[in-house]
């Protein structure tokens, strides 16, 4: 069994890592304010090609899921704003289960859809995504235009790296 790669990625854990002496009350207040501003801000536009690629994968009857460090309210807002909510069969958020890179989110998703790890693929733009996939025994694709740069993602040993989400269809067709 591979060694579990861990780091802190939830909002509260990140605050604690940045400010080890922070008290619980202050951490809670900062987390609440961050969530308030996130939930009241305008949603980001999807990256180029994402809408078309997701539609194609849906038409091809791929089972799609979301494993995110966002809280449930944040994910629901993003899915509603983009209209993507109907494309995903299941989702797990950091406020519902263990945070990335622990594999629990993926285990729960795989169990829900009845798919074995060797038949699943994790797509992500952070080292936490790729490490979570590695920890769960899944293949992974790192997208290089999101949060972490190509070199950082490559160090996590994804199955492959892509520079545009539209490249995913060609990779899956291989």
C-alpha cells in the first residue's frame, strides 16, 4: 500500500497552518467572513472549452462527480451559476468529509456510483487533487492552467498533464 501523502488544505486547517497560535474563535470568525464574501461574490467564468467538454462527456454517458475543497454552499452556488449541476452524479465537499489529499472523498464517490478505483479518473488543478487520486489508487490528469503550475503538478506524478480541458476528450478516446 502506498504511503498517504498529506497536507493541510481545508480553510480552517490552512488558517491554523498559517497562524499556528490562532485561537478557535478568531479562526471561526475569519472562516465565516471568507465564506460570506465567497458566497456573495460574482461567480468566475468557466475556463475555455469546459462547457463543451462537459457536455460531450455527459452525452458519452461518463459518470462524473465533483470532489472539492469548497463547502457545500459554495459548490451549490458554482453549479447553479454555471448550469453544470445536472451533469454530475455525485459530489463531496470539504465540510462533509475528510479534506484533500486524504482519499475519503473519492472513496465515498466511488462507493456511491459503484465504480472501482482502477476504472476511475481524477482530474484536478492542484497538487492536493493529484495526491488525493494517488492516495485512492486512481489515475489522474493534472490541468496546468488552474491553481498550481505544471512543474508543481508534475512532481505529484499524475498519469498525464493537459494544457486545455478540451484535450481530455482525445486522451479518453485513446
